[in-house]
């Protein structure tokens, strides 16, 4: 039978919440609460619960007293490779993007490493927004239809006066 006190202890030890555990398990927060309060003593998701709580089923069932005994951490997630063309905007626009990524964060109490972690987590969102700003690519058909397209303002040399 599962010991609810041990579930609660592991939730505190890893710094998570009942609702986060419930989401990871795919159950309601009430279901996790019932396990903690002893209203439910068994679950078909014991192995998954132990993995989420970074321990073993044996610890959660009271068979061992050390939550780390027999626990093997899962391998790190695979490296994600992302390939996309991004026409980077100006430095000022990039600075605004990073400010926007950090705006919801109370960064006055955070160190550089914590801010870097937050930016690393949110960077894909910022890059996706940059991707949406890319100009529409010119197709071969469009080029042939307009053999001599007008020059862009950035293609002209600056006039000297």
C-alpha cells in the first residue's frame, strides 16, 4: 500500500506541487490528494508516480526508508536540433524581444544564471515570433513575371549631399 506521507515528503523535497504531479500523471489533483491523505492506497500509476517524484515504488510503499535507494535517474532528454531561417532584426528589436520574454518575470531577485535559464526556456517562443516577421519569399514564377523588380531602399547607396 502506498504511503501518503512519503508522497507528500517527495513533493516537498523536489519542490513541486500536487497539481503538477497530477498533470504529469494525467489524473486530477484530487486523486493525488486522496493518495496523500490515505483515502486511496493503490494506483496503477505507481511506477510513473515514483519516476515523477524521483524515487522508487519501494520507497512509496514503505519497503525501504531511503528515497534514493535503487532510484536510477532517467537519461537526459535528447538534444533538440532546430533549423530555421531567421532574418535577424536590429539589435534594438532583439533587445525588445528579450525584454518581452523577461517581462512576466520578477527578475530583480534573480541571479544571472537564473535569468539565463529563463531566457533559454523562452527563446524558442521569441524565435518563432521572429520567424513570423520574415518577408514572404519570392518564387521563381514571381521573379519571371516581374523581370526587373524595383530596387529596395536598402539596395541603393546612400546619397551624399
